[in-house]
């Protein structure tokens, strides 16, 4: 991943909100019929609703975060669920700390 890609991704308040909400999903989202909020992730529909945007707009934000490895998608039935990739985030934090 290029540092500019990460900086651009994290320059979005919406993407930062998504990452923050997914840190403690039970604090920010209601229970789901399918999938555990922590183990499986949060349904993209819930994320779109919380952001107050269309599912297509939320999908673009989620796609950027997933491409950078900050979140991971998981399909359950016809839904896509997202959760943070803590190992990737920790590695990025360490790399940034070493650069600063």
C-alpha cells in the first residue's frame, strides 16, 4: 500500500467513522438477524443507514477501506458484512510510528 493511498482513505470523515464504529460494533449497531456483529462484522446496509447515505455510496467507502486491508468483507447469504482487520491496522500503526 502506498502512503498516499492510506492518507487519502483516512482523509474522509465517513471512512474514519466507519473504522471507529467497527472498533466496537455492539456500541454502534443493533443486533443482526444474520451474522454476529463482532465475529462476522456489520452488514453494509446498517453501515449505509448509520452514515445516512445510499448503499452505493457506502459501498464505495467500504471498497476503499477493504482494498487497503483495513476492513475485511464476509458474505452471508445475500449480504456483505464488514469488520476491522486489527492485524493490518496494527501493522500500519507500527509502520507509521517508525516513519515519524
